[in-house]
């Protein structure tokens, strides 16, 4: 069982606290929309803690992996676009220090199911490159960044509803 707290970084006010169950290695945390910088503090059954700062201009999800000491951040895009939306850029900037200290960063681009496989593969690469470029602008060493394009091959959510497609138009930023 994980003990998880979401708190305001500045005031340390606890916004949410819960016990969560996982496989003793990974915890998925939903972050509520907030105008403040938040901290997610998760403590594994073995007593290992991970702290992730985030700015959630919209509801977002963070995956904490205790075994491999990696964090996965999701950045979402509008349909047919590889332009990093301002709120998403702000979300990335709030945890940029984490990218600076990382040993390795993998950026995986994804799309929804609209468009041809070839188009979606190209679009997913452009989305991953947009995230890489945002990191490069603030001084993250691009030598430690790997780009992977998946197109529509690995949806986060099955289905073709508006909500499913929104969750599938993303890049995963894996920080190790």
C-alpha cells in the first residue's frame, strides 16, 4: 500500500491524502486542476519516497515508478497539432529542474486514431520533437533525450469517443 499526499508546495496545505494500492513498485496519481504549484509525495511499502512537483492547469496524471526511479509525465495536444499548448508548456516548466537532473529522458509521441498510420507516425514524432525543443530552450542537455514515435499504435484509452481521443493525443516524458 502506498501513502500519497498532494499538497500546495508553498503553503504545504494537504489537498488530498490517500492510501493507494499498487504492485509495490508503481503508483498512478491523478492530479486535480490547480493554479498553484503542487507536490505529489508518494511513499512505497518499502519506505521509499518520491516527490514530484507539478503545475496542473488541467487534470493530469503522473506515474511514479519506485523500482526504476523514473517518473512519467503526460503532455496533451489538440487534434492534428504538434504545437505545444501554453498550459502544457507551463506544466512542463514547473518540473523542469527534474529534467535538468535526469540521467535519461525518453519522449514518446502518440496520436489518436484519426488519420492514416503514416500521417499519425509523423505527427507523433513532431509532438515528441516539440516537447524536446521546449526542454532544449531552457537548457536541458539534448544528448540525454531520446525521441520515439508511436503514432496511433499504443492508445492510452481504447475507443473513439472525444474523451478517449483527447487522452491519446499525447507525449509521454519518461525521466530516469
